[in-house]
């Protein structure tokens, strides 16, 4: 008999009867009753009233019954948290059961019960299961840690489960390793700065060893983890690739794509002249081709991923064109994706074959597919110049078929061919004009109007053709109206005597009778141009147009790099970064491919966020009202998040811990301190000490590392990174400009918004040569401090506008306050002592600087390189007291006392400030 009997409806009083059966002494009857309860629960009936009776059934040796009870418990524990505590003792007992299946079942259920009240009771059983002798229990416990972390992250960290999880990466059982990696990866995603998966060559070797013996999903977890590792050099990269390559022949398509992702990423570090590089390219093609023999849904996912791979490395599949030819029974979504890849792989070598296929597709019955096929012919003509004539001939043949939608698509792509190859194929215009009456789609009508306007001097009856469109001007779409307006103005400029009435008519329709602001504005611009300066109008409207690029639908390079890092995930199917469709995910990281140099550049880079927004900077709050406000800000700057660098007093490195300030009002210690300066917190005392550099480093002002201020995605392909330096008394803004777009960039200029210290460019931005695609240039911009002043929040915020021939882009960055420390900041000893005594306690702040291993003399020397001068030194009870002065570019003096005790890496800084009258 099947289990369907449990789903049949029973008579009245069902809950009461189930209650009686659950409390029966007979084991079989009890098991039958629990099955009925689970069946009722499955179909949506509320059986929560039976909670205590079902929980009583947990005390059994029968594994099947125990599984059913645990299933019920997972479903109703959240709605009955007080009752769920009754089950805790049984969990603890089951975690010590001799049967490993029961131990694993208990720990798995524990992880699924999302009730805060009972999680702390589950820590001890989980700890035992993580060190269980049976690998099945350990692998289940590893996943339970990730579930528990999602419920109560602090508890997991306090109990040391994360360290135990890291230890499991070295486990002898490959499935335990895979689950440990999966759990750590999931936890790391929600805490991107935690560095949980601290991968090194030793741990990578263990993962690669486990890879061969894992289940398929275990292999995916490990491969995804490997993809987040950046090898030290090309030799290590090659070694990993060699050990991952066998996964390409796996039967599971997810394993194959994860392996492809790892190889695509690590190939970036291999020199192209290496023999192994060519071998790897050849090995990548067959598994990708094999994926296309699966069912249509899998084919589509594979094709979306292949689309990315082909854009990054077309050479992988350049000899595999035939596998992308469309089959008659392919679903439309597969057909369209295959077409897209065919165009990307089209080259002079295979264009004849591709065109023959495309011409065949253009006679199919599926309208959407035919349209795409006709467009594809035009794209081939633009991409492969040698094939352009053959493509135009093919398009003319298709126009002769007189199939309406084929004709319209052909005219749209011929317009693009004219743009790519001017004065070459205009002989076909007569044929196009014959089909004018059959055009009913806005895009096709707009394309035809553009052709008539652009080549009006070659068309005898151009004015009649355009006048025919003008009759129903208000019924046309905006796209057609705009194109018609421009085309008639072009016609007037070429044949002014014959078309004066026509141009007046269209300008009147556009400016007086239209509600569309775009159309109206364009009409007024043309009207004023024509009425004031016809010569200028001719130069503007009939200017030579730039040739269109080969492929306009390529994914932007930085986005493509990120999507390559997400091969095999939803991001690679959507062709969007995870941040675009994962809502409220603080753990989504922007990834990039490693640098070919093998310099250890990270694979993940946090989003720059608001620091480089594409919108205009907001106005700062108010002009500085008094010295008190500014001085207070200097001592009470926000040191909290890594994206807002600390400004005054991380001058020494290590951790900064706030201690209670000596006084309250004038500069209390910051409320939030950075947990660690391993994160890029720059700009103050800690950086100047440069702990890693030690005493033997050459003296000089501290220069923070360059960071990305304006990502290419937000600036139409222009990426700007930079830092600030002070050299020979001059503040320099060190910029690196990278062109990641497909067009040349010129005419660079820079401007600052008003800021707290009056920073302004001391000269123009010196970019003397055009910046070509994929080129990088370094520029040093000297700054003055005599610009307009406005108080910013934070105080060291700088809002910048950069202009080039493409657009104006805005971003904001923070300069280290130490850049403003001037060279004449050494105060006279007597003046210092008198001033220090005069500063009231309320005007002092105190900070702790931790993990600084320099003695007082080394600290003094290092700080002097950044214009922080030691005025006096005394020793009290084995503690060195250094008295220091700093002068800012706007005349503000900062006085500081640094306490250094031999053998103690923690310093205390007390600071006070006054301003010159």
C-alpha cells in the first residue's frame, strides 16, 4: 500500500483522534499517527496543537519515526518556541547516540530550528559533533555552523566554531572539507571584510587534493572557493590550472562551468607565449561544446556563459562555429542566443559559411528569429569589412522578397552600413526608396528618413518623399518626428531654394504644435541656427559623422571582468552583477580578474560607493563660521568606516582605541573607532608611522596608496585612481587616468568645489596626448591652499569634477590631513610651554594608538618627515613624554603630547589646539 492513504480526509474530531494515537503504547500505531500528522502538515492543515504529543514521540529508537518527528519540529518550532525547549534534552541525548545517522540527524535538525531561545543550548552538542569520529556527522555539523551563524553570528564567534570550521579544511575526508568550505564561503559572503577563508598555498593544496574525491556539489563548493584565490605568480597559477583541468570532463554541467570559471580567471596570469597557455585554450573548447548537447534549458545557461567567454577570449571557440548553427527544433530563446554568439565569432575565415546560414534563417517562419537574422547580416557587414559587399547583396535579395518585416529590418541595418562605409554602397538607395510605402514600424521609418536626409543630393525627389512623411507628422512616434525634423533641415541646407516652404512647415510643427520638449527644443535650436548663421548651421548639421564601431553591444570591460568571475551563477545568465538583482545583500562583492603580472592584486574589490558617485556633488553645509567649530572638527573627526578615512590622529599605525577624553565639549574622543588599520584607513598618525616599514625606512612624508576614486562603470569608461603627496612644501594630487572605453578621450580639465582648507588646482591638468582605449596615463597636479573655503562634512572631503570630450564626471575623495602640515610648524620651546599650559582641559583630547613597536626616538624621526616636530622630551618613571607641534596651512596650530613606554606597544596621545590671532 502507498503513503497516499495518509492524505485522505478523515471524520470529525481528527485532531482528538490523532492525539490519542500519538499517545498510544503501540509503536506501529504511534508511527502511523505521526505520518498522518506530517501528511496534514504537508497539505497546509494546522496541526500545531499536537506539538507536545509529537515531541513526546522523539524518545524512540526507530530512525524513521525520529526523522518524521524532527521534520514536524522544524516546521512548528518557530510558532511554538516555548514548547520547542522541551526537545533540547533529546537533541543533546541524540548527539551522543551510538548510531552516526541519528547523531547527524540531530545536528541537522538543530541547525534548521531558527529559535533564539534554544540556540545556546545547542552549542555543546554541536561542538562535539564537529569533532565526531564519523565523517558523516562532521560534514553535517559543518553546515550547521553556517545555519547557526545566520541565526546568531555573535554566538558562533564567541563559541569558537569558526576556528573549528577552519580546522575542518584540513580534514582527511573530502566531503567534510567540501562542506567546511561551503559553510565558510557562505559566512564570508555575509561578512565580506572578515577574511575567514584565508587561503594560502598550503590550504589550496589541501582543497585540490579533496577535489578529486568529492561529490559533484562538493567539487562546486571547492572550485568556487578556488576562484576567490589569487596565485602568487604564473607558476602557481599554472599548477592550479593543471589540477583543475580534469574537472572539465565531468558529467555535471555545474562542475564544468565552475572549472571554466577558475581557468578563465587564472589564465589572466599566464604569459600568452607560454606553451601551456595555448594547450589550455584548446582544452576549454570541447567541454563548452558538449554543454550544447544537453536539454534546451541547460543549453541556454551554457550559451549565456559562452557569450561572456567569447567576448573575453574569442580564440577559445573560433574553430567551433558549426555548433552554434541553429537547429529547426531549438526553442526561440536558444536560437536568439546562438545567433548572438555566431556574430561574435564571425571572421574573414568563416564569413561565407555564416552568411549562408543567416540567409537561410531569414526565410524561417518565426518572425522574431527572422528579424534577428536580418540584423545579424548587417552586424556581420560592419564587423568584417571584406564581407560588406556580399552582406549588402544578401540584404537586397531579402528586400526583393517583399516580406514586410524583412524589408523593414533590412532598411534599419543598411542605415548602419552606410554609417560604417560612407560613399560606398549608396547605389542601393533607389531600391530602398521603392519600399517607402510599406514601412509602418517607427525604427524602419526613422532609418529611411535618415537615409533620405543624409543623401538628399543624390535623390531627385527627396523633398517629395519627406513631404509624404510630414502629412501625418503628429501621428508619428517621437523617434520619427525627431529624425524627420533633422532630415528636412539637412535637405534645406543642401537645396535651399527648393525647400524653404518645407523647412518652415516642419519647424512650425515642431515648435508651435508639439507638446514634446525634446522635439520643441531641437526645433528652436535649428530655427535659431538657420536664422542667425546659416554657415554655422551647415557646419553643425552637415558635419562629418564618426564611423560607428564594429560591435556596439559588447559588455563594458570592467563589467565583463566581474561577470567572468561569476561564471556558472545567476549573474552570468542575467549579464548583470549580483548587486543589480540581489536585494539588501551587504555581502555582495564586486570581483575582478587578477593582474597578469601576478603581483597578488586582490580578486575582490569592494564597491567604491558614494565616494565616486556619478552625480554632481551636493553643496557643503555652510561656510566656516568661527575658529571654534573648525578646531573642534579637527579633534573630533569620524574615524569609523574604511570608506571615510580617518583624518587627524591615526598618525602611528596599528589599532586606534579611544579612551575617555580629558575634557568634554571641545573634542571628545570619537565614538566609533576602526577595528583595525589593516583596512585602508589612511590619512593620520598611524599611517605616518608605517609600522611595516620599521625604523630603517627612508624618512619622508607619508604617501597613502592609490585608491579608485571614480570607477569606469560610473564614468563611461574613464577610471580615475589617485592619492595625495606633499613634496618640497607643495601638495600634489597624484592621478592615474585609465581609458576602459572603446573611444579616444581628449580635452581633459579638472575643477574642485569649495572645501574646508581652500584646496584648488595650481595649474591645468596636463594630459598632453589623447588617451586611447585601454591606455593609462599618470598625472601629477600641484595644489594651492588659496581657493574658496567652505566647511565640508567630513572636514577633509574634496568634491572634484573632471571633464573630457565625452562628458563631465563628478566624484569625491578624502585627502589626508597630514598633507596640510606645513614645514614651518616647529614652535619655539618657550612659546610651546606657555601655550600648552594655557590650553584648558576642555580643549584637550586623548587617543590610544595600539600595536606600535617603535621607540620614542624612531617615532620622533618618522613623524618629523611629515612635519610633526618634537619640541621637547622628558622621561617620567620610565615613560618617554614627547611634546610636539603641528601647523596647518590655514594657520591653525595643534600641540600634542605622546607617551611612549619601553616594551609597551600602546601609545597615548593628548592633543590640544589654538589658532594664531
